[in-house]
C-alpha cells in the first residue's frame, strides 16, 4: 500500500521574505557608525559624557554606545579582553619599545540581536586610524562580530556594566608588575599622539 505524499512547505527566498528586524538593524548600524567616527584620544575619562565632548577614549566611546543601544532597545554587556598594547606593525618603533611586551586591558561590547544572537561591537578606532592599519571593522554588516581593536587578543570576560571600571582595574593589578602601569600609561599617551598625527 502506497503511503500518502506529505505536504512539503518551501520557505520563500530570503530576499523575498519580509524582514521584521530591518528597521532595528539599520538603527543599530547607524548608531555604531556614528560613534565609531568620533576621533580616538587618550587620556580622558571613561564615561559617556566625555565621549559626547571632544575626548573619546575607547572606554568612553563604548559607554556612549551602550547608552545609545539602551535607547534602541538592545541589551548589551561590556566585554573585557587582553591584547597587545603596541600594535604589531609598530613593534619595531623605538618610541614604543618599552611597551612591546605589555598587555592592554581593552573593553568593547556584546550586543544581543534577535537576528544573529550576540555580536561583538568594537568602535575604538575611528575610520582614518583603521584605514592607516589599526585593527577594526569599517562598514559593519550587523551580522558578524566586529574585529577587536587589539592584536593578539587573549581571553575575554563579560561583566556587569556597573562593574566594568572595577573589573578592569582588578585585572590590571593582576597583569602588571610594579611600575608597568606607569609604562603603559606613558606608551598609550605616545601612541595617541602618533594616531592624531595620522589624521593630519
């Protein structure tokens, strides 16, 4: 006895389906792009208010992005990673020699999206710096993780937003030997001056 044929439902091609998330995705991409365009500078305060002004550290840009994601209804969490303080292509520059072996405690965000799940967003470097060679993602597609702004990234940790500052400082105490934090600050300031010269 022949079995009855089963009803087969074929979904329409992706480009013919209504995209219920398209508007939110466009808003997310625009917010990320707007904050990424802000020129990086260090030192500066690590809060969103600082990034609304003229001094945009990586931390302040991500604090401002987190506020913007709240406004758009996206949940997000800080992601802390370690990576090289001195970018790979500058490791032979004598000005940064003291920092070549040091790690940077870097922060970015994990954004929860309904269409792709958790995505990493890193807006640290502005477009001219990425074009010059610093690691980053331009023209993000909102479907994949953005590239981290540090080379040689190690482990990562998500932390509550209210604890990101204390978590980073605790990790720095664990990573840096006596005197290395001061070297890190000096090298990061020198890197920031070099980055500013690339925009001229």
